[in-house]
C-alpha cells in the first residue's frame, strides 16, 4: 500500500499509478487545508489521514475526498469520507457540507495535481 504525501505538484499520470494500486480509476485522498498538502492512496481514507497526522498535520484541518479519474476534471472530486464526520466542526455527515470548505479543498487539489 503506497501512500504518497504530496507537497509539490504531481502529474495526472502519477495519480493514475496510485489509483491502479487499489481502485483502478479512483484514488482516496486526504487534504490538510492549513498546510496545503495531500496524502494520496491506500485502501481507506484513514490510512492517508494517519500518514498526514503522523507527519505534523492536525486532525481538525484534514478532510477526506476521492478523485475519479474517469470523470471530467471539473467533476472528478467527491467530498465524501468517514473521516469527515465531525459534529464538533458542524459537519455531521460523510460529505464536506460547507461550499467554502469544498472550494478550498478543490483549490489545493488542483494546485497539487497538474
């Protein structure tokens, strides 16, 4: 299980390689909205979550997502993950509910994946 911490931009081809390891055309990821970095890959979002928190991220700044490589880039991000259930942060479901937070996540993902 390879999980890649992305601090600089990576190519779509690198992303596709990570996706093929588990799901073929989809990769799970976690973003640290404060540090503007990603952890990509693994079977579960929690794997990438642990990777980031073990490397200095705080739990309240990391959010899970999926990238579907078979969708148009404008529609490839899915803001759904069990790690997103955070009643204390006004996010009661698996979906990132805040449009502002979704946009910030989208911006970081698009900055890190070319």
